[in-house]
C-alpha cells in the first residue's frame, strides 16, 4: 500500500480548494442565523447602554450627595463662624431678664424673652418696665437695672465704658481685678460718676420739677464730677446728691454744709442758715467727716448761670460723641475749652475724639496741654501714653 500523499506546497492546496464545490446555504437557515445575530447584537447594545446609564446615574447621585454634604458643612461652618463673629463683636450682653425689657438697637426695638441673653453690637437703649429687671454685662463691669429704668449703653473704647442713665436706678459692680484698664463712667443729666473698681448705686429721679442724681457707694471709692470739675470723692457707706448742690444755690444760705453724708446718716445735707457759731454736734460731725471729701460752696445767680451754660455746651458735645460724630464733638469741645479753658473733662474728651479721628499729632498736643494743666488729673496716665507714643512715632 502506497503511502498517502499530502500536498507539500501552498499552491497545491489552493488549487484543490478552488476545485471544490461550495454548498449553497438554505435561505431560511441563513435568515434564522441573521436574526439570531441581530438579536444578540441588539441585546448587547441595550445592556451596554443600560449599564452606562446606571453608572452615570450613580455618579450623578454620588456627586449630588457629595455637593449637598459640602453645602451643608459649609453652611454650618459659615453659621458657626458668623455666630462666633457676632459674639466676638458684641461689646456687652443684656442678661438676667425678668419682666418686660425692651432693647432698641439701630432703630429697631424688641422685647426680650424672660431669662434670655441678648448681645449688644451698637449703641443701645435698654428700658425696664415697672416690675422688670435686667443686667448689662461687659468684660469690665455688671450694671443691674432696677424697675422703671432707662439706660443707654454706647460702644466701649479701650479707655472707657460710658453708660448714660436717663431715669431710674442702676447698681454697678466693677471688676477691680480685670486686666482691662478702661474706666467705667455712669453719666446722668447733671453729673458723672467715675470709677475703676468698686460697687456703687446711681439713681436719677425728678423732685420738685428738678432732675436729681443720687450716688451711694457699697465698696471701694468713686469720683463725682459736675461740669468737668470733681465735686466729691465717696468711700464705702457714703452718698452724694445733686439735690444738696441745688439747695446750696439758694441766696438765703449763708454757707453750705458738706454735700456728702454717710449713707446711713439721717441728718440733713445742709447746715442751719443761722449766723450763730456751730453747735457741739456740728463740730463733732465735722471732725468725724471722712478726709478728702469736698465741700460745695454757695454760688450766686451769675455763677449758677455760668455753670448752666457750661453744662449745656458739654452735653451738646457729649451727644455728638455718642452719635459717633467725632468731628462735631471736636468742634464743640474746642468751643467749650475756648470759653472755659480749665474744663478738665472736656480736655480729655477732646484728645480722645481727635485720636479716634486719626489726628494723632493734634491729640498728642492736646494730651500734653492736659498734662501741663492737670499733672495729677484723672486721665494723666492715658494722656502720658498718648503723648509718648506720638513722640516715638515722630522719632521713627
């Protein structure tokens, strides 16, 4: 048997394939196979499209979720930051609210709910109803408002907290251990009470159609100023009343007794107007009076008119300062000092207003003038720092 022959060349293989007959496929079978192929391709295309849509939807949902989470987180962070800024910018807080307490800030009035804490960011008026109370707390002091009281709390400066008591009564507690060196001032229609660290009470009322200021000290000491001049230095358990000064201006009073009395003493503020020598009781009272307290002399009609003009001019300047119009305040304090050059409080307010306006050289010059006239004045440290800082800046 001869061995089987296999083509050894590609040409032979091609010739053999070319001579073979290609069977013709049944048309029905071809159509069936084509339908199967088309169906498989369509199914694959749909599945691929569905898979892409699901993937895209998942990515969109994931992206929206991430964006929402970021928006919520940013919102919370912004709100927290805003609240932090509000707390940081608040210079005091109304707290311990009982009864109806109304706060007017930037022309908007609101009644505070009981027990609420309300931060103050601008000059504000706080009013308590006849049976209401509240506290104004700062980093330096606590001012408790009695019922039927109206108090203005302006924005504080680095050197001063100044409250304006319109009517009613406040008890002020100043933290003497506070690192803040600014002084606390309670301004009334006819007096200023200045303190660095103590507990005292100030009241404003109307008696005989006159506004009367009463001051009493529980702890520490306070200065009382009228028209820029110190009229009293009060220690513990001592009081002062502007009613005594008003009475001392009556022409029938040949001489005035001290305007200060121990807070618990029932004796009247004025000595008898008789020209007789003082009694033993009066001598004993004079000997027992605390050292350093000032006596208020009697004034005639002309002097009373002068003091009234000083008070009016000073109040106009203070009102301008409280409105934030330091330019007008500088002008009014300047007019006042041109007419009454020894008005200490006006000098201090003048160089402070100039400093706030950025007029450093003018403020330093006024501070040096103040130090020359009042070397031991109540604001001598502040004036000295201002004068020294200005000199150092000029040397640089």
